[in-house]
C-alpha cells in the first residue's frame, strides 16, 4: 500500500509542475470482475461441511465473479498527468443448494425441504487516482493510425464500505431469514485504458475498453448476529483479481 501511495504522490507532484492545466471530465464505466476471496472461501467450506445432521449440501458454489458500476471525476493537471476521484459499486453472489429433513418426532412424518444458502458480497468504494496519458507522448500524436485513439495508465487507492449478506430460503416456507455483516477496508486498483476519441461529438469525448487488477483488504467480519460466523473466528472479505470493462467519458 505504501508503494502505491508513493507512486501516486510522485505522479501528482510531477504533474503539477509539468505543463499547463487541462480539462475537467466525467466518466461512466462498468466492469466484469474476477473475485478470489481465499480466507472467506476456506471458512465457508468448513462451515458448509459441518451442517446440522438434518441438513445436506447439494451443491457448493464459491463467489468467483462480480459486476461493478462506476463514476469518475477527473482533472487534467498537465498534458501528461491527471488526477481524479473514483467511485464504484461492486456486487457478487453465490447460491448453495441445500435440503433439510424435518419431522420424525412424536409420530410426525418426515418431510424434505429444498432450499438454498445465498452469499452476497457488496462493496461501495470511493478513492483517488492519478493517470498518465500515453497518447500525449510525441510518438503517439505523430503516428496517423493512433491519432484518434487515447491510452492511459491509472493507479488508485480508495476506501471500501463492504457487506457480507447471508440469506436462507426454503421453497415450502414463506420469506427468508439472514444476516448482514458490515466491514470496511482499503481498495487498490490499477488499469490500462484504450479508447477512441469522438472528435465530432459535442457532448461525449471518448469511448473505450479498460483492463486492470484490483485488491481489497478488509478487517475481520464482526459476526454481530452470529448466524453464520463464530464471534472469535470471523474471516475477512479480502479479494483480488482481474477486471475488464467499458467506459464512456464526456467533457472536452
């Protein structure tokens, strides 16, 4: 984390003294995320293998992917460097099929209920970033085939308000029961953006693709309601993985 913050500080400092200031921009983006939650997965593997005797796990699905929607505000502090604020809402979900056997006491018939345990992770993230415009380098603008394209490298650090939401459903029962466990953490991200500049459009300035890598480092889940987790053994919601998506910016 210290290295990322140092890189951001150096980029911002150099950019302020480099060249004249540029424009303000707004960006909308959406991304597909690969999500790997190692400690959380290991904990839930153990929990689902130790269900009560009357419950059976039919299928186990880990949280592996998610979708996010983001909004960025940027300011070009020089020809090469920009700074900005990024925000995103990332959500991912996994459904684990179960069955529960009820009855069998005092002459009651046995009955089997099909249901599921649904694990849902949400992350509301806000942070700052710095980007470097590769397309502003001399070789880029002098190459005709590249003149209408933009390319940027961005690094950012943010704060995440995360939640683990667990819910249980049964197809013969109305409603659902569950829990919400909030936790916070540090979000790190880096990405490469390649876009096409819309020179004739009076509102939007570019549309493009981005690919990158992100990490989230959180505290331990609180386990306040103690339905899924034991108070002294709660896992964190750390995750890491690749991300790829599209973006659209406006503001000349």
